[in-house]
C-alpha cells in the first residue's frame, strides 16, 4: 500500500494535485489507517495516470470523470468531439490532437504508440483479453515510471513474440487466465507453462527469464495489480510454485528448502507470492 506522496510520485503529479482530484470527485478517496493516513493500491496509480493523461491532453476536469466511466462508443464519440475542437486551436496544440486521436483504440490512453502496437499484436495472436488488459496496466505503470526505457523493453518483447514457442506460451497463459480459479484445466495449463519455462531456462539460462532491472517497490506494485485483476492468477501461482517456478514480474526457480530469500526480494506471502513468467515481466535486451 502507498502513501499519498508515493502515489503522486508514481503517477508524476504533486500531492496537491491528488488532493484536488479527490475534491473534484475524480479519484476516490480511500479510508484512512489507524494512524489517520490515506493508503492507496496499484489501481489508484493506474486511475491517477489516466486522469493525468486526459487533463494534459486538454480535456476539462468537468468531462474527465465522464470519459473515465464511458463505454467504448461513448468514449470514442467524446474523443472525436474534442479532436474537432482542437483543430481550430494554434499549432502548439497539434501534438495534443494527435494524442487524442489515438484514444479511440483504448490502449492508447497513457501509453506510447509502440506499446499500443505490441498489445495489438498480442490480440492478433489470440492471447486473450484478460491477459492483454493485465499487460496494458503493467505498461501504464512502467511507461509512467521510466519512459526513457520503454523502447528497450518493447524491443525485447517483439523479439520474444517472434519466437513461435513464446507466442504459444502466451496463448497457453491467456487460456489459463480465462479459466475460473477452480477449473481443473488450470492444472493442465500449469504443466504446459512449467515445462516451457524449464526448457527455455536450459537453453538460454535462468538469467534470461529473471533479468528484471526494476526497483523492488515497483515490482511489488505490478505484482499486486496483476493479482487484483486476474481472478485465476492466484491458483495458477500455487500450481506453478509446486512445479518449481515463482515470480510474476520477476521470474525465478523456487529456492531449495531451507534456503533464505536473496537480499532485496520480498518474504514469502503464501498464494500472494508471484508466479509465472507473466506477461508483465520486463527485462533488458
């Protein structure tokens, strides 16, 4: 859980701005803890980044709440209307117009064009909408936190998707996440995923799977967001851990019994301990 200062830092706004959005009813205000402090989760970071993106694109606050809660058709119509009005403004606003024009695709909100293209490629492969949405939220957090590294991460992702085996892995993972948590087929998917991970680790080394150059608090935040939005993820986590793999944003083999976690890694948290190679894993090329 995050303090209001940490929330503002991850989203790239000031604490005063967060309080202003609370006052305007754009961002729900969480309950306070026993010490009287507000505590926020990963969902609040994603929502705040979306609000920030719309306001910086020139959308009035009065319409921002409407757009955040609009359906796809209503959202597209509203964006088109804003785009028409921006056409009459001076040249310096042209960049904002182009940004808004991409919002009708949904994935363009708060994400660079190359990330939206990567998500489109996942859909073309048939990876499943749950998996794509989880990927999208992870990229929203990453792009806001380290925009200068997006091109590096996307290049690696494109390289991986060019491998038919990895493309097949994404399809299997997507099917597993589409199952209900108690679906018996989840165990079969876990067998397939664990076997793939083991083969890849033998071919390219475990560093290839676990090479994640991210700060531990950001990894924890991304893990939490994935678990909050993927109903089957917790069960899949348990099954993959039984098969020798742990991690979501950062993938690792399960350490031998009695071995202490490496410095900087979170302590074990039962089923909340992350699980797979995860679509949210971002590594260095």
